[in-house]
């Protein structure tokens, strides 16, 4: 049982998530993490992975013992600080793989087959004046995955029926039937489509730079469903403008929800507003898992999906 008013819910949650929360618990709301905290005695925080949890907020809440984030990425949590204070953290891995993989594949196919432009072509009646451009087939290509974790591996399994070769990079080689490249540049060189599925971290910060994009080459496509910080957006914009790569499908950006406006004026991109996990089924699963973690904390049980780093 989670005591009424003992959870501080930080930030705005979509309706479908709020409905699950309101069915299961009674939190106190703090819409803006930097605004004054409503009086109360909170033992835990519920937050979304797209909302930054400021250290200042934790400092003002000495009784907090746990932070549950709805999302798998925890780059918006001050993990070092939480660890120092002995505050536990949980995330929602696994339950969002299906939705994220479906979006990644949809974006990849949309980009190669230029589906959004084809849709506009029909809607604008341009078809009556001529034929739509020919595009690119996925079959026979090599898809490189940077980050062969939960999402990366689910993605690879889904890609197999598309008759592609699969390769990957990451800190460790896995026991998987795909070619492993220890280095992102080497992976980019062999990839026709490079999909990013790694976490945001100091090691992955701007990992996709001008050199990697050059290695991907003028026939290569980039798909980013990881985090905006993984890509050097300045280098990507140059690569797209100068056709050093064929195109990019981006679900995540350095500056959300206001991505660099230069992306809006380029035609070889497919842009989505960070919707990898944004299906109602998945968002309900994520919210339930976050609350299950809170319940475990209040019952003094091990967390179901604790972030340990
Ligand atoms: P995960 O299971 O932890 O997998 C991450 C993988 O990335 C691991 O295999 C890890 O390698 C690898 N990795 C770490 N550093 C790397 C590097 N420098 N280069 C290449 N690979 C590296 O996490 P997940 O559940 O698959 O989620 C992955 C990420 O997807 C999340 O962190 C999140 O940022 C993003 N995501 C985005 C959305 C969206 O809406 N677009 C939704 C969900 C998740 P090891 O196995 O060797 O440690």
C-alpha cells in the first residue's frame, strides 16, 4: 500500500499515464520541478524520463528514499547525487521495446521509401502531373545497430525477415549471430542504415560525429531512436545539407521540444517528436511498472527494475 500524498509526482504526464496513476495512487503534483514544493512529507518521487530532476529539488526533500522514472533512459536523473544520498532509483526497461522497435522500423522504411513525401505527393495532387521518384530497397542492405541491448536485440530479431545483414557495436561482444565491430566508425563504414539504440552517457556524447557520418557515406542512412546527445547535430546538419549521407530519421533531439530549426528546412529527413514509447498500451505498461517499483519500495522489498550504476 502506498500512503496517500507520500509520492511527489514531478512534471506533466500524458492523460493515459495519469489515468493509471490516479487509479493506483494519490500523489501530490509538482508540475514544474523548479517551482515551490507543496507542503507535505514525501518519501518518493514519480517522474518521466523526459523531465530533468534537479539536484536542488532533492536537496529540499530530505525524506526522499526513492525516485521512479517512467522510461528506460535515466540520463535526466542525477544518479551520482542519488547514490551519495542513498536514494534508490527505478526505470521501466523491457516493456517499451515493442513500441520503440516498431517506430524504429517504421522510420527506417519511411525514410528509405520516402513515405511521408509520397503521402504528400498524393494529397497535393502532384501525382496527376507526373510520377513519384524511385526510392531505395532495404533488402540486401547492411543494418548496423549501435547499442545491442534490450531494444537493439529486439530490433535485430525483427529485422531478420527483412533479408538484411545485421552488424553491431557496443562496449562488449554478445553471443549473437551478427557481425561485431568494436568501433562505431568501422560499423558505420559497413552499414547502409545505422540505427542508434544506445544510452545517453559521457561515452556516447556526440559519438556520431563528422568522421562517423563520412564513414556512413552518401548512400548511408542514420536512424536515431536513442537520445539527441548521441549525435553531433551540427555535423549531422552539414552532412545532410551537403548530401554526405543520404538521409536521417530522428525521433530524438538535443533540444526537445524545440529542435534546431535547420532540421525543418531539409528534405532528406524524417522527424518525429520523441514518440518511441508513445503508444497507449506501452505507456500504461510503463506507468504500472513504475508504480510496482514504488510499491516494492514502500513494502521494503527489492525494486523490480532498479537502476544500478
Ligand atoms: P540497454 O538494454 O541498457 O541497452 C543499451 C545498449 O547500449 C547496451 O547493450 C550497451 O552495451 C550499449 N552501449 C553502451 N555504451 C555504448 C557505446 N558507447 N556505443 C554503443 N553501444 C553502447 O537499454 P535499452 O533498454 O535497450 O534502451 C536503450 C536506449 O534507448 C535508452 O537508454 C534510451 O535512451 C533509448 N530509448 C529511447 C526511446 C524513445 O522514445 N526514442 C524509448 C526508449 C529508450 P553493453 O551491453 O555492452 O553494456
